[in-house]
C-alpha cells in the first residue's frame, strides 16, 4: 500500500500564502481554496464566508501554538486585510482579536503594537476599548509605563473610558517600575472611580510589594481579601521565597492545594529556586518531581537550578538523576544545563565524564559554547593533563570558537603551577598576536609564577609591563612580592611593603595581611601578629578561612589547643566555612600532644563539601599512631610513613573511630588504600578490601580505580582487567587513565593481541572519542614505544562509529611523524 506524502508544515503553508499574495493575480491562484483546510483542519468548512476571511482565520489558528508562526503570520493577515474590499474589512475583527490574545499570551508586545498601528491607521476594524486594554496591559507587564500612558491618553481621546482592567494594568505597571506608592494610591482611588478592587487588583499590588521586598505589607493586603484567588497565592509564594522565607512559602503552596487548586509552575519554581540557593538539593528535587507528577513541565532554567545545586555540593549522582529525568519528562537540557554538569564532573575530578558530554550535547542539538570548553580546559589542567587542555584549545578553535582571556589565564596559571614558567611567559608573549589583551588576572598569574619560581627580577619587569599596559596593580599583584619578602627577609620587610601600599593609597587585602600574620606566627612574634590582625580588621578586611587557619596552626604549635578550638568556634559564629585544612591542622595539634581520641572526634564535624576528610586527614592520624608504636624518640620521615605503617595501625585507627562513634567510611578506606597503592603494598591493599566487605562497605568508583591502578603499577595486568570488568559490571565508568595503564601494560608485556581484543570489546560510546585517542593512543601506546598499534586502534574506533575530529587526526599524524 502506497504511503501518502507528508503534509506541508504550517510554516511552509504560511510562507507559500505570503508568496501568492505578492502576485497581482493572487485571487486566481489554484491553491488558495484548499489552503484554509490545510492550515486549520478544525475550522468549519463553508463557502459562505469570503475566501480572504477564511484564509486569515486559518492562518491565525495555525499560528496560535508557536511564537515563530505568530511572527510570520501577522504580515500575511495584514496583507489579506489590506487586499480585501472595504465592505469585508470590518469582518476581520474576530481574527484580529484572536491574534491579540495569542500575542498577549506569549508577551509578543512588538507584534501587538504593529497590529494596533494597522487597525488605527487602516481600520475598520478600529481599536476598541478591549484592544487598548490588551496593549496597555502588555506594556505594563514589560514595565514600559511611558508607552502605556501614551496609549492610555490615546484611548481617552478616541472616546473609550478606562475601566477596572485599565486600572489593574496601570497598578501592575507602577509596581514593575518600583513606584509602589503611586500604585497604592491608584489602588485606593478605584472605589472612588466606581471600580471594585478585585482579586486582580490585589494580586498586582501584592506582587509589586513582594518584588520590592515589602513582603509583610503584601501579607497585610492578602489578609484584606475575602476570597484570594490562585494568582494571589502564587504571587505570595514567590515573594516569600525571594525573601528567603521558604517555610511560609511552602505553607502558602500547601494552602493552594487544600483549596483545590493546582499550583502554577511559577509558584513551584520559586520554591525550587529557594531550596537550591539554601543548598537543599533534595527538597528542590522533590518539588521538581511534584511539578512533573502534577502534569507541569518546568522550564530548563528551573531544572538546571536543581542540577547545579547537586553539582555545587559535589553530589553528581543526584545531578545525573535530575538531568536524565529532565530528558525523559520533556524538559530538554540547554547549554547552561550541560555546562553545570561539565563543571560538576570537573570539580569532583571526573573530567573524562565531563568530556563525554561534548558528544552528547551535539547529538541532542546543543552546541558547546566557549564556557563549555573553558570549563573542560580548566578541568584538564586541575587534573594534571595540561597537554590535553591545549588539545582542547585546538579543538575549540577548530569548531569556530575563539578562545578568550579566561581560556589563556587558565592555561598560563596551569603552566606556572607546574613550574613551567618559561612556557607560561612564552604563551603570554603570544597573546597579542592572537588578538587577546592580557588583563590584571593574566599579569598577576605570571608574576605569581615567577616569584614562586625564584625569578624575582623578571617578576618586577612584568610588573612594569603591567603598568605600561594600563593595568593597575592590585592586592593580588603585590601578594607574591610580600610572600617572597617574608620568606627571604622576614616579616618586617613584608610589613614595610604593606606600609608602602598604604602610602600609595592601595588598600591591602586580607590575603596580603594573612601572609605577614602567618610569617609573624612562624617567628613566634605573637604580640605583633595580634596588632597586625587588629590593623587588618580596622581597615575593613575581615579575616578569612586561611587567616583563621594560620592562627589555629600557631596555637597548635604552642600546644594551646583550647585557644585553637576557640578560633574554630569563632569561625563558625562568623559564618566562615571551616575547611578540611583547618580541621586537619586541629587534628594534627591534638595528636601532637597525645589527645588521639579528641582528634578522632573532630571527624564528626567534617561533613560539609569543603570540610570532608581527605588523604591528609587520615595520614595525620596514622602517622601519630605509627610514631606512638615506634616510640617518640624514633625519627620518622614524612616520606617513609606509608612504607612503615602496618595494618595493625590502620585497624587501631578504625577501632578508635568506632569507639568515638565515627563510622568507617569509603572515604577513609580510599585514602588509606591510595597510600598503600603508591608504595605498591599489595598484601595490605587486598587485606583492606576484604575488611571493607566485612564492614558492609561496597567498593565505589574511586576505590576500584585506585585498585586497578595499583595492580597496573605491579604489572598484574590480568588482575587489573578482572577488576575493571567487575567495576563495569557494577555500573561504574572506568577512568581513561586506567585503560591507558592496562592496554600499554599488556602491549609492553608482548600481549598486543590481548590489548586489541580488550579495546575492541569496550563501550567507547560512553567516552569522548578525541580524549580516547589523546590519552590511550597518543599518551599511552605511541609515547610508550608502540606506534604500530595506532592504526589498528583507530580502525576499531571507526568501525564502532566513534570517529575522532579532524584536529585529533592531525595531532595523531604529527605525533607519529616525530617517532619516525
């Protein structure tokens, strides 16, 4: 059975009609009689209505569901009106009113203005009171009060009397332009003009009070209403949430449900936004799911807020759950959603997962932007893969995107932090050629790198360059100079530099003062440190977490743990987040005087994103237990701690944690496993894994990765592969570096066919193809002396429809040419 050809789209039909109407003989075109039925099949088919009217009505109905269609439909309808004989023109009134309604719904004010101008100059139908009201309301909604008042004046001159609808619109307009007193005056005068203050009037004024933060006045107005409607409730929900009064907003939402109303998207979105701002991601997700369950489809902005809330907390499983739910429930992620996910994965050290989103974006019709690439470049730099960051830069430019100041600042910073200061300077020198003007951040980064690299004279030269380039040195510029002076000549020189800054009317920052205070503490000059702290505060520089931590460290070094604890309490009272470094300093202080139990209890407080126990936390505790076992007088080098620690020390720590109600966590096991893995202590690693199972702690993604890398370092490649298979079986996505170690290892052991077999069976669709080539083929196989494997690996990828970019093919060719 032959299939019918697809019907032309409404956009194509409207474009066709526009083309026909441009012809002088348009009335005789054979397609016109069929067009109304094609455009709007639900429109009654009658030959009694003249064709131009039927065409106009059909176009208006076809365009109704789309902003784009409404935009292209208006010129066609106006053309039909202009081409119709004068007796027919008044009959366009219904079509014009229909279009005005649609324009108003989508806030298409420019189209409303154009239609109004046509009606005013080429009527009939001329604008009616309802037309004026619709236009005034639209202008007031967009806070264009000046034009609204102009059309109000025209309305009166045309013989139309303003009504309650007009007053309500003007109240809204005055509220939107922050003229609450005028809006209130207009509201109060409504009864004097014979108009009742209805729910719409109240809603407009309540919304105005809420938007200007006068929520209590909005609540007073709300209480005056005998029967507040759904929109008034919704305005209050948003106002309360904007004022961070979430519980009251939630109560108002519940009240709406009790009254039998389905809260609108706007009310839900306000609560979602508040919970996200207050770092209550689970609450925000529950609200989002309730919206979906009630048949509402939140916009991408609302969903992205929840994704971003999870990402900021480093809880990527939650972010992924909301992200996938968006796609399933009809809310398509946009570039901002993807960028939030990219940043989230990079922040938790899962750059390979962030890279995979590049391909997913394009498959979903979302083009990565400069922000996407900048986030990935920064992620690669933080992960220690600077070369891959430069490869991304090349990829970015190949896709027609220009790198900006931020891009180069990140790359220069990464080069400086890895000691490649000469390369950073070379990159800096090439910025002008690339059309990038260095800013103060660029100069500060290079100066900091030069000072840290001991190139103080060159740093001074860059300071001169900075001034001549029109960038005023700031407190960040001076920090490395102050640090260098404190380190090489003592705190007095650092203080002299700060005095010079003050003489030049440059106000030192908290960072500047913290450098000097830290040095003074190290010199045990506590009295002067306290005075400088006071000077810092008197100049309006509040101490930050680093400043406080220097104080904690100083007290701990003196064995004055009570004062150190008080400093931490002061931080909390001042709203400063106590991070892992501050807690680690306190733990180190308690262990140094033998208060191990107290040190372990500090772990209970390390629950925030910034304060989670890290590798160094458990290193401090284990080092103390080891020192206690060896006896205090036995010297213990930091570098030999993981070589010397025994499982008995680890289990003693776990017992201490249990005794002090601190459960053993996957994070604790990971830190200790990584320490043993670095020293290739396989027996201890396998024993700890068994102990984890006894504690009912499943292996997580990071622990699997650590174990795989440990086996690879020990050249136990079959065991590493077995672990990788187990990892994949448990739903985890292995890091590309693990594959690099494994495949290069098998190849080096003479098992190239085994490496190819493994490569062929892997799920490469879940990774970014370019990164596979960079990290496994170029950085792994080729650079470890196996370029002959390259062709076969690339062929396998191509067979799997994983084709690298042209830029990566070029990189591959260049790399191979250097090996010949």
